[in-house]
C-alpha cells in the first residue's frame, strides 16, 4: 500500500469512496401554505359546529331506550372520521384531501335527498365548500406534492 492510500493492484479489500457528502437533510418546507391553514380552520369550525349540539343534547342522543343507537354511533363516527381527516390534511397527507372531497359529496347527497336546509346546514356546507376549494389551489397542491419529487 502506498502513502497516498490508493489501492494497489490486486488489493481486493473494500474502500469507501472518498467523495465529500452533504449529510444535511434536504429541507422541505413543512409549514402548510395559508390556503391549507385556512382550510383546516374551516374544517375544525365545522367539527366544533357538529360537536356543540351533540354535547348539549347528549342525553337525547345517547338515550338508547327511546332514541336510536344507530344515530348516536353515526354521529360519533362522523366526528371522529372528520377529525382524523383534518389532522391528516394538516400533516400533509394528499389522500386525506381527496377522501374529504368524497365525504363532502356523500354528505351533500344525503342533505339534498333529505331536503333538510336551514341556516346551520347552509353554514356547514359553505364552510366545507370553501375549505375544499382552498385545498385544491395551486399552492396547496404544490405543498401536498412536495415530498413526491
């Protein structure tokens, strides 16, 4: 072996490459753009709007002798799914915004078929519509796809 640490002919031992490597992680902006932040706030507001009547009327919702257990289970499941979706959207999960769109369309279909329109429903749908539009803006789309490249 020479003093230059170059392998001699016939030396089969492995030597790590001597190139300089930048060990710093590539920085990706993990903060969501304002469109995503506003969307998360709107989604959170709709969840709170669903929780307030549930909490204030919990004795009626969970009165299984005279009420419907399926309605209580649906309400709790609906809130839990929406809360999980909002958390995943905030973390940048691209699939969560598409699943939110699917749930929005299903909810809209149920409301239209039920013909139940009042101020609360109108506010809920307006907030959800604005939140979903914001999730599909170019800035939001770029942020959700930031790790794909």
